[in-house]
C-alpha cells in the first residue's frame, strides 16, 4: 500500500503530494465516495492493467483526513463479460436490502453500471445498474446474485448516484441517459426493486453526452426549506473546452427535480469532470472531481500512473447581488501545505522564491481596477515555464497555462473561462494551491473555482507581478 503523500522519487516530478492518484495505472471518474466509521473512501474508475482507458474496474483508496490517501487493492474488478462503470456507495444502516447480517450494522451497498461487453451471453452492449455489498466496511465486496437491479435495455444508461430521502422515507437513484441529455430518477424501499419517478432535461445543457449526475441537499441562506443542487457533467461542452461540470439550483420533492435557474459551471477550468459528493457526511456536501479532460486525458505526461483527483471542496449556497441563489465552494486544503499570504503591489515586484517540489498555498487579493498579471515562474533561464493569473482591462480573471509545461501539452486548452464578478468591486480574493502538476484556485470567496493541470517539471518557483502588456 502506498500513500500519495509519501516522499516522491525524484524522477516522478509530476506526481502530486495531496491529490489522490493511482499507484501506477489509469484513473478517471470518482465513484462510491463515502465517509464511513470515520474513514473517507474514494473509489474510482481504474484500468488495473494499464495507463490508458480500458478494463474499467473500481480502484479504491482511503483517508482519515482527505489529505493523505492510501491505495488499496481493486475493489470491483472487470470481467470478460462486464465492465464496472461509475456509481456510488451508501450505508444501508437499517439493512433495508436484507443483504447484511441480521444482527449487524448494515452493509455498504455499491451501485455501479454494468457495461456488458460483446462477450456477454444475453445483453451484449447494454448498460444497466447493478450492486455489490460489503459487510466489512468496504474491504471486500460481493456481487449481488440477481444483478442487474435496474435496466432500460439501453446502451447509454449509466452512473447511478443513490441517496436516502428522509421526507419520503425512500431511496432515490439518479442516473443519465447519456446521449438523450436526460437525468432519470427512480425510487425504492429496499435498494433492490426500483420504480421510475421522473425525467429531467434542460435546453441549456447541450454537451455531446451527459454523465455522472448528483443531487445535493443544501441549506438555503436565511433558513427555510432546503434547496437542491443538481450536478451534471458534459463531454464536450465544458466551460473551458472539452469536458466539464455544471450545476443547477432547484427543488426536489422526492420524485421530481424542478428548476428555474440556468446551468452554471461548477468549475471554470479545463480539469474538473465527474465531480460527485461523499455520502455519509453531515453538514455541507463534500465533492471530489476527476482532474483531467477527455480532450487529452490519455496524453498527460505521467505514465505509468495517469490522472489525479481535484482537492475536495465543500458546497454551500449564497445570495447573489440580484437576490438569486448562487453556488459557493471552498477548497479543503491540507493543513500540511505551507500557506503564503501575499500583498500584491501595483508595480512589478518579486514576491517569493520557493521550492516547486513542495506544495504551496498562495492567498491574496487581485485588484480589478487595471489589467495586471501574477506570474508563477517554474525554473529559470530558457527552460523557465510560466503559469499566469491574469486580470484583463474589464476586471475579468483567468488562468493562463499556455507556457506552464516542460513539453507542449493541450495547446487548444490553454485558458480558463474568465471569471467576471457580478458586482463592481475593486478587489477579488484568491486562494491558490499548487501541488506539483495540480492547480486548484478559489476566487471571490468561493464564487468561482478553477482546476487545471500543469507539467513544468521544475525544482524552483518564483512568484512576481507586473502590469499587463
């Protein structure tokens, strides 16, 4: 077992310390996120036999603090007839499924998409929802003998997110028909028999496919009835090009989600996909996303391990200047990461010289009164690489990674979608974490989030400012 925050071999210059990665294989969507008995479990799409997509199985890692992750053996392996696509895990504390021991604490139940291969004897090419269960806290899993538990005889019906709805005393499953751009809701009393409840679609989300839905209960500012946030990922159609994730604020009555809101990017960067929440969490939802983009995921220069997760983030609701609700997110930053609070001058100045191999958190405010740039320069001389946090003449803020890589990378995805504050303000706060190849940026008190990969491969980092050219 290896911890992703253990000392890193000098040759592995891109592996982050505090962002979850697989040991030496491929990773994509987070699956089955749950906090159980004080332990955070992150399952994820994993190719246990290579560093590109294929042989989809559920990898597994655990953490006590969301900072230090320990990789465990593959939890749900693929077979010749079935790939294990994305899904979720719940604690069936009352053993409503009957899958646990009668005198136990209730099993963990994993919901996943059975992606049946051409070798399947009865339903080749079909995607359906299946379950596995664990009676030892997630260490070992048993596939349910009567899988699947829900099918539509569809080739693109996937990504079940399951939660318990207190008011109706029922389990709810949220899935997508990926090519039909629709979210499907099913309900159940026992996690085994499911009935259709409703279908949701929205003309403002028109990405090539929809994937990895999640529905989050979030307190409304000022009290009153809770609101709900529907999270959906699209590929393509992301805010920074390629794949990306969106949120919609609305209401849920136990069967139907309704909204009058327009979809908003959950993340303005190129590298946040399939973001879903941990079950078993009291208080604000905690989300984790895949820190990559389907436009170039298989070309990230980190072989044999490939891809990481974002830093986890909490999600809340705030009240915007026009009185409507808005999503607020806050990074969960490991306490071990050094924090440097910056005072940004109006003229050119060097602010810090740092070790690029050590994670760093930079905090400060950006003036929106004039165009200027905060440079993070990795290395020196002709091989120096720059990551730029820029404010344009209109006061919009973006991250430019076009020159932040040792070798050319993703040339069509160099800039994030600019963040434009809703009200005129002279200063905007930023909270920036750099963990080798992973960059997480929180702007304006959590009103915007940016996730991006960089591959500078340098040992030094200089931070300086200068007016825009």
